[in-house]
């Protein structure tokens, strides 16, 4: 039985990915801050962990590395968003976004590196349209996703020699927490809760696209029509993309 480890695996896109993999006879280890919605069984192992708590994170990852010597797929999905003007963005908030979206992912990859190599497996980083293009009122979020993409694109060159693939999926807006934003005073919020989102996708639909791209070995997987259009337009005409993005999100 193949093993997948998914951060942010208890809800939204992470849970949809886990459910789809389990339907294909995978064992899924789901790491999340709140695992109350999960029902563990022989194919689902739920691990409670706040990935911004370094001591807890390090202990959990060390135990997973010991318990699962071969990891066929590591999915770096845990994330938060942050919406607000840069002039009001505190350094502590900026750092918190990076702790969840970037540092938790790269530390998980570092610890599980030998396990993924042993399986000749795959690292799959869940980025965003904001990982390759600008996004209005999301400086910290876009910066963290740009950093995530840079790290994993670079890691791909190192791990190819070990028979390991590194892939990146970039969804646009996935409807994981619509109507339940739980936004903090600093603008941080759960993913998929933005009130200004465009053409939201359901998590199950996004998971199907990602896993098809995973099976093809695609280095980069734009998820959904907004992501595909954004990738193409931003690549050939960045100024046009910026104008279109601002018009849709800002209304200007």
C-alpha cells in the first residue's frame, strides 16, 4: 500500500485529496491543527499538530519519518490567506503567513526527504495563482506562495538524481470555507474564504485535476480555468494580467 502524507489534510482541498487517494487504495496520513472532522481507520491516520509550533512540528515529523520509512507522496497543502493593504501589514502577520505557507512546507520536505527518496516518490506543493502572479491586497500571501514555488522548483533539480519528482499545483479560488471566513483582526483567514474570490471551484473538482496532473508527472499544474488563463496571460502579457486582475478583484 502506498503512503501519502498531507499537511492541512483535515479539511477542504487537503481532505478531498486524501479521500481521492484512499479511493485508489492509498494510506493517507493527514496532519492538521484540528482533526475532529476525520474518522481514522486502517487507511487514514489523523495527526494533530499546529505547524507553527516548532517543537510540536519537529516531534510529529520525526515520528512520521520513523513510522513510515517509505513515503510515496508528500503533499504540502497547509496554508492561510491574508487580505489587507500593505500599509497596515505588521511584520508579525507577515511572518505568520510565511510560517504556515512556506516554512512548515520546506521543513516537512527536509525531514521526509530520505523517506520520499526511499520510495522514489513525489513532493507536491500546493501553491496558488498568487505563486506566479500578483494578487490585489495579498502582499504577504503572494510573497509566501512565490517563495514556495521557488523552493520546490529548485528542489526538483536536486531530487531528480534520486528518482524523485517535484510537482507544483496552482489552484485559483477553491471553495473550502466560503461563508465561514473566521478572519482575524490582522486580515489572516482560512483558505478558500475570501469574499472577493473569482469563479470558485469545489474541492473535489480541484483534487481531481491535481491528481490527474500528478499521474502525468506534470511539473506545474494550473488548477481550473481561472488558473489556466492566469498562467497564460501573465506569461505573455503581465501588464494585461494585472489590469484584468485588478478589474475583477478590486472592481477598478
